[in-house]
C-alpha cells in the first residue's frame, strides 16, 4: 500500500519557508506513477513541500527531486482530504479507493478516477486558456458590430446579382469568401488605427476598449494595425477581383484620413467629413463594388447595374450619414475635452438625435414606395411590410432613449447598426 508522509523534521523546514498549517489537499495521479497534491483554491502558500512514498519493496530517497516532480504535476484526482492519523508525525489519505503502485512504480488500472476525469497537464490548460482569452480580446479589438455589418453588407450586395436559384452555387459561395476575407482584414485595420490614435480620447469615452483599458499595449495595437493592412492587400491582390481590391484600397484611404493625426487629415474632427467617409464606404462602395464582383467576376455576366442596386446605395447612404452623426452622442464630454468640434458638440444631442430619426423614417417611407412599385408580388409584400415594421420598431425605441445618459445613447447608436443589418436582409428582396 502507498502511504503519503509529510516530513516534519528540521531538515524539511530548512528546504522551504515555515508554514503555519496544512490545509486540505486534492490528490491526483500521473501517468508516470507518481502521486501529486494540489491545495484547494490554488493557495500554493501551504503546498506540502516534501512527500515520500513508502513501499514494501522500495522507497524513494531523493526528496528534493521528488518534491520537484510533485510540485510540477497537477491533475484531477480523488477528492478526499488528508487527515492526521494517531501518529502526529504523518498525514494519511483517507480514501477507501486508494490505489497502489506496482513494483516498477507504475499506476495500476484501479488508480484511475472513478468519475472518468481525464488527467490534464497544467501547461496545456494554461496555454489553451491564454489562447481563448487572446482570441476574445482580438475580437473585441476589431469592433464586432462593424465586422458583422461588413459581412452582411457584402452578402446582401452580392445577392442582388442572383437571377435564379441555380446561381446559388459553390462557385458563388467561394466568391463570397474571397470578398469577405480581405474586407474583414481592412475593417480590422480601420478599427485598429482609430484606437491607436484615440488612446487618450478612448480613456474618457470608451475605457473598455483593449488599448484604453491596458489589455493591449500601444505596440501591440500598432502591430495588429500594420499586419492586418498588409494581409488585406495581399489577399485582395491574390483574389484577382478589381472590385475587391478597389474596396480594400478605398477603406484603407478613408480610415487613414479619418483617424491619423496629421495635417489635413484626422477627418473625425469634422461631422461633415465623418459623414462623408461612412457614406462613401457603406452607401456607395459596398453595394456597387460587391454587386460588380458577384455579377462579373463570380457569375461571369456583363456588368449592368440594376434598380435594386441604386435603391441599396441611396438607402444605405442615408442610414450611414445618420450613423456618422449618432456615433458622437455618447462621446460629447470627451469630445469637448479634446477639442473635437463635431455637430453634436455644436448644436447638442437633442437636435442631432431627432434629425437622424427623421432622416431614417424618410428613408423607410421611400423604401415602402419602391416596394409598392415592384412588379413582383412577393417582393412587394416583403419590402412594404418589412420596412413598415422597421419604422415602427424605430419609433418606439427612440421614445425610450434618455439623451442625458451616455449608456442609453450608446445603446441607441448600436440599435441603428442593427437597423442597418436588418436592411441588408431586406435589400435582396427588392426587385
């Protein structure tokens, strides 16, 4: 039988700090036949320093080497505490299912945990946890709502080129993927370069962002910015699609002049240039470029822009301008401190809020008219009722907003992005 002894002699105390008490420990088994111990709640200050196996045939004598092995091995095992026996010089494991070591110090089959737990190496677990954490952090760094808007916008604009169900082929799906990847990468660049140049501003307005919160260093942010930009152009070039390459180039130039703090740049200081930037990308480049990509370079048909494409461009231009104006609602305090003289700072939250709502409602009214003129009944029903429903939802949402509360105005801004997503789902039905 295996007995676990805690040495209490002075020689043991000389090998580590004197600790006041022994807390309950968890046992675990290793494939190499050793038994290790881990203290509950990861309180390593009371870790048992020296463990010793005694066996009828052999005894481990090198305490220091064995201690190192025990300390470095942590796994899931039996859940019985160590309790002191009648002999005060030792502590034994009270578990009726205690296992034995074979003569060659290998673990017998009954040493496996009864619950079937898989023994894991802590280094692997920590690496996996670190990987997951970094993936989540990178996802937050890319500003997910813009990534989602990009993917849905590309898909919606590409679907406008579909004329029959046979067009929805693996070739079409591959064409979508070819468009998604470089555009997501350049979208990451746009979000990254904005955060790199807005660190101090974000500490006031958006302290939860990775660089502003300290989760990312400035050097890390710069590295992601450069890498995502380089990779976006590389993938776009390999795609051999001029519309995709044009989109990446346009997004690079627009986001650079919007964010970079150099003479004649930093367009985000002006509400007009901000609205112009977003309208150009969301309202013009996305619908026209990706319709052309799908129509000519995926489906191989002559490029002819149709009525739904022009509707998509006009509607998205309107809602993009409203997004550009509404994005400053929760940032008024920080913008004033840093001297950003945008429209919200100049005329106030209320006027910007109500003007944007009227503009979006007008766009919905125009969409209903377009739907009523469609020669296809199915398209007419989806377009009319869909936009009426969206207008109704917007009306009630706007009434619930507290313009003095930054959280409430931020919530409304993100809600308008959701309206953008919803519109991308409705646009393919416009015929």
